[in-house]
C-alpha cells in the first residue's frame, strides 16, 4: 500500500501543475455533470418502449417570472389598465387565465374586448399593482394597511385565491367589537369562510358585542335577524333585554316603533322577579306603550333559541365503591344548568368487552363518528339515532388512538397496536360524504396517548408515549401536500394531555408538572401551554386547579371547559378520578372550578353542539295540551 501511494505521489509530482483555466474548466465539467444528473431525474419512463417523458418542475415559475419582466419592460403587452390616472400595461392572456372577470370581458361582445385601454376606477392603484404582482408571480404581501382594499379588488376581479387569503388574514383579527362589521363586509364580497367565523363570534358573545358601536349602529332588519337567530347564545335574558333597550335608546324617536317586535325575542319567564319588577315594569319607554303588558307577559309564547351543550362519550367511568368500567352512555352536559344526563347508549354494546378500550369519537358535519374496534357508526344528536357506516381499513385494533375532524374528514391517528404490542404510525381518514376510508401519510414518530387538534387547515399532534417513555414532539400534517413535519417541541415531555383549538391557537391541557416539593412530592398533570400556530412558539399559561389527565376539553360559551379525567393524589401519588369541571377564561388567563360531576369519566371524547332549548319547547307543548 505504501509503495503504491509513493508511486502515485511521484507520478503527480512529475506532472506539470494545471493552469487556472484548466481548473475552471474541470469545475464546469463537474457542474455540468451535476446538471446532467438533475436533468436525468426529470425523466419519467413511459410504458411504450424506450419513450421518456421530460418534466421541468421550475418551468412554470421561470415562465411567469419572464412574463412579469416583460410586463415591467412594456414588451409584447396588448392591454393597458387605467386606474385613477395611473397606467398598468399587461397581457390579456395572463389576465384572462387568472380572472373570470377579465376572461368574460375579453371574450364577450363588450366594447372593452376591442379597446386597448380600459378604465377601472373601482380600485386604487396600490391594490391593482399588488394584484397584478400576484397574477404574474403567485406572491403578494398582505398587511393591516392593504388587506381590505386587496380583498375588495380580488372579489371584483374574481381572483378567489387572493380573496380567500385576505379573508383568512382578517379572521385572525376577529373580536366581539368588530365581528358584526366583518360579517356584513364578508357578505358583500361572498366570503363565506369569514362570514361564518364572524357570525359565530357574534352569536357567542352577545353581552360583549352589545357594548360596542357596531351593535348600536345596526339597522332594524339586521338587529332583528341577530337577536332572533336560533343559535344566539343567551346566558341570561336580562343581557338580551338590556342590549335591545340600549339600541332603542340610542335613537328612541325613530326606533321606538320596533320595540314590540324586538321584545318578543326575550323570554321574560326566565328573568328574575326582582329585576323584572324593578327594571322592566318601571322602564319609562315601556310605560308609554299601550301594549306593554302584552309584550312582557310571562304567559306569552316564548322564543325557542339554541343553547350550547357538551356531549361526552366513550372512555371509562366509575361509581362509588365500584371499580372503573367502560362507559357506554352518551352524556349531555349543560354548562348553564350544570346538569349531566344520559341521552343515548352506544350501539351493539358488549358489556366488559376488551375492545371497548379502543373506542374513540369525533364530531363531523353535525354528527358524531364513533369508532370501536373494527366498527364505526354515525350518531345524530337531533334524532338520537345510530347509523352503521363503512368500517375502518386496518390497524383498528388499537388502544389510545386519537381522532380529529378537518375539512369534513375524520382522521384516526397512531395508538398502540394490540396485534403487534407496540406503537404504530398508521393514519387513516373517513369521508362522511362518500362513506369511505382511505390511508394517508403515516406519522413521523409512532406514538400513543398523544393530543391532537386541527387549526388553520392543518393537524397538530403533540407529545405522547413511545418505547422510550414520554416525548415532547410536535408533528404537523398538511392535507394539501399529504406530508408531516416536525415543529417546535413542547418544553415538557408528557402524555395523556388534551389539545383544544381556540382563537387560532392551540391550548394543551393537563401537561405533566414535574416540580416536586415537601407538600407535593408527586408530579401533577395540571400545566397548561398555548401553542401559537403562526409563530411556532409555546407559552405557559395559568395552571389548572387540579390535574385533569385524559380529560375532555371543549370550547363552549367563549370559555374552555375541562371535564373529568384523572388526577394524582398529593399524599399517596396514586391516580384518582377527577370529578370536577374546570372553566378557563383565555382573556383573564384564569381557571375556575365550576361544577362537580355526579360520577367520574375519563379517557373520553367531548364535543360541543348547539341544540334547541328543550325546556322551552316542553313548556309550550304542555300549555298547548292544556288548552
């Protein structure tokens, strides 16, 4: 070996040193080889003989960049858009390919199809330049200063991807102080996504909405539509009464004529007697009306509105002095009345069946998809009927799986395989419209006991348990690309936590609190972290009052409710049932213990529904029978 190295050394020492030009030439050959290799990767072999299909992925990008350069240089342009005195030279074909508005203009018998200069005064020049930049490059910058004007222009020219991007930007700014204005704005530009989001906030936060100028300035038709909406959440009828009276008093001379119709939207039978006698019967505006007594009569027909309830199913439960057992009941929890009732039982029950531990559920299209072992059902809360649907594909005999709804699909992720006795990375999803299951890209890291939530069009899976113990991993799935990626890890390794989406952030509840001291020698699962989806960062929030591991978390009435779960006994360190319901106010960053369950439930699924107020309906039916 040494002789060979010496021979080579002498060989090269005897040769002349290469010149710089030769070195550059050799480098160019290396680059050429790399380009050639890259080019070969663009070929796809076809079934017929030696035919190859060549595909250049960057061609479309370079083509659009070239057209954009030509636009700025004024080369080969055939149309000029004149916007408030400022000219923009463009290519008809490019505009027509991205905008239905321009395609109709250029292909119709309109005069504009023949003109070389088109005047557009409906938009401002800055918004026009931003849109043209997008049309030619597929890129644009949205800010607080231009988002509204860009959305209006994109809506006018029917460039819907830009309109929807602006709507998504505005959704992050929704607040009870501006939701009514955003709702009307979104309606005028057919932004259903933004309109629904604004409407949801308006219906949820009546008390706060009524304190802002947008509410006071509503016209009568819009106010009546708002206060009579079947899904309006009215925690106290006094709040609705005060909101209506505030609107009337803002311009009482003109609005007093609407008072009777508006007051009919209030259920006076639910107003406290002291308040009714002191505030309502002594209100001067009502005393001046000839039919006041008729309007506020408690015996009149009451409006039927929606109310938010929490449904709990699957998991395990327990009774005093009895061991835990699998929960077969569908429980309805009312946060207002603090009542817990059984409204149904899960289908085809097998008491004490081993496979009950594999049950999981998620809300989809106003129904609940319930999965147990190798079977699946849809549960309709309005009819309380179960309908068996297509069974999952494979990997279904798993414990500690989690599922989440996104875009009309229910995704079932991970878990512990009964067959292989290990964690699995398998992911499949259910399409409720077609009643079919399909496999999607697997997890990057197989895990069980993880937490999952959907936010901003993606699925986020947090932590969990693997063969090495608890992990701090954040895995994110994008349905648009069918790919997973790793994001910022949670500061603490944990499993059995619960994730819930609220205001474009994800809250992770019941995270392991590893701190120990003399009074608390055992870890407690009461930490709470907030994950900012936009910045991929974590922030620790206020701790829960007690641990709620494997609980259900639901956003209801603008708060986060943590129901049930298990907790760590501070003295013995043993896991116990958590029978409390805790409520979190994100605005105050504060937890409050608001109720005590009649019996515990843990490892369960929870979701929110808006249903009709059964109490009011029952009372009306009873009065109808009497008459």
